[in-house]
C-alpha cells in the first residue's frame, strides 16, 4: 500500500483562521503508522533547490523506515545542505 493523502490544501485551508495561513500544511499524508503534514515551503524548495518531486516521497519513506521516536521528526534539511550555505 502506498502513501494516502488524508487532507489536501482545500481541507486544511477550510479549518484555519487567517492568522494561521503561513503555518498551515499544504497536505497531510499517511502510510502505516506514520502520518505527516507537509508545509507549503517544502514544496517551494523543490523549485528553488532543483529537487525532484520524488524527494518528498524518499524523505517520507526514510522517516517511516526509521520507526517511532520519542519526539516529532522533521525533514527540514537534506544531507549536505548546511555545507552549501557556509
């Protein structure tokens, strides 16, 4: 079974107050025990960092493979990203 979109942009926007617009996820997906909300900025990164759309899938699969943890996981930085900006 693959990733399932549980909430799209329209659903997320319908549930928020205008002041929360920038904090609202663009999509929520789930597979097995992992449910993840993807922020709009991450989709923007695909374009300005020349990433393939498949990158989102690969990052979610890595989080799923890592298993549960005691804290919320995020995928804000890619391997080697910090070195690009130093």
